[in-house]
């Protein structure tokens, strides 16, 4: 079984996926972390983030891999853990440049498609492109202001700056971010985290 949870930036995809996965007793997979890892390695090496061949060469050398733990995904490059470095504002700002490159999308998709079922997969195109056969699909939204207020607890910038960056990232990610026609769209604005998890579990027939 595959459950997909897609949505716009900072709509709660990772937190919700982790909660749903824990309730189901299965792993979750954060596809965005692989795009973030490619971006971080590119920034550290000083390569042009538009240069797919240079990025693929770095990925070949460092071979970042995703550890899809239910309590929180981790990313490793050899013995080095990249996870904590993947959510900086610098990576936030660069990742959409990397994510439009077809070669990079193919690299991420190939990694995801080797994972053994069952799992919850979260990102932008899990329900449309990567796992169109998924048994259940959800899509999370919330206004940019609400998302920025939530994210402000995790970033040094103020709420208007975070909101502007989220709007920019949504625009750059628009092509790969359309909801699947068969996804249930959830506006998380009026809901708590536990509330969103509850709606999804209910939709899966696992509600309490
Ligand atoms: N329904 C909710 N109510 C309150 N806070 C929430 C809710 N959903 C998520 N959050 C909080 O919003 C923040 C962003 O959530 P999260 O990181 O899970 O989003 P995301 O969609 O995975 O983000 P990104 O696209 O940047 O990877 C976190 O601090 C999370 O705890
Ligand atoms: N399926 C996906 C997942 C992510 N992206 C790109 O990665 C960025 C970071 O993802 P988060 O889920 O951590 O926000 C995102 O802004 C996209 O550029 C993607 O294209 N497809």
C-alpha cells in the first residue's frame, strides 16, 4: 500500500506524513529531502545550480541516501549526516532551481521507486507522477500567511519575509505541484496538526 500526501511549501506535509505513518505503523518518505540534498551538495561545491551534469556528478560522488524512518527521515552521504543542514533558508531559496531539472527529477524518482511498500510518500508529485497507482492520495493547502506563521517557529526570518519566500517557492514549484485529480484536498488552515492527521486516518478508514 502507498499513501501519497502532496501539497504546497510548509503546508505540513512532513509533520502530517510522520503522524499518519506512525499511526499506521509504516515508514514515510520525504521526497523533498532528496532535492534538498542535491541542492546542499551543489551549494557546498560552488556549482551552478542550473547545471544538471555538474549536480549529477556530485550525486555520483557523494551518493546521498534517504533513511525513511517514521519518526523523521534522515539523509546520509557516506558517513556524514546531511539532515540538519537541509532546512536552511539558503537551501530553501535554491532548491526549486534544482527541482525543475528533468535529470534531477529522474534521479529522485528512481530512488523513490526502489523503496519497498508499504509507505506514506510526501512531496509535490507523489500522487501524479511518481506513484499514480497509490491507494489513497491527499493534498494539503493553507494560506501563505498561516504557513509563514507556523514556519516562523523554525526560521530566523520574520513572518513577512518567510511568507514572501513561500510564495516565491510555490510559484517556482507550480508545474510539478498540481493535485492529482483523485486526491482529497485538505485546507489545513483551520485545523491542528492532530486534526489533519485525524482527517487522513478517517479517509483511510483508520479513524478512532
Ligand atoms: N495543522 C497544523 N497546525 C499547526 N501547525 C502545523 C500544522 N501543520 C504543520 N504545522 C507546523 O508547520 C510547520 C511546517 O510543517 P512541515 O515542515 O511539516 O511542512 P512541509 O510541508 O513538510 O514543509 P516543506 O515543504 O518546507 O518541507 C511545522 O512547524 C509544523 O509543526
Ligand atoms: N516531489 C517533490 C518534492 C519536492 N520538490 C522540490 O523540493 C523542494 C523542497 O521540498 P519540501 O517538500 O521539503 O518543501 C520543493 O520546494 C520543490 O522545489 C519537488 O519538486 N517535488
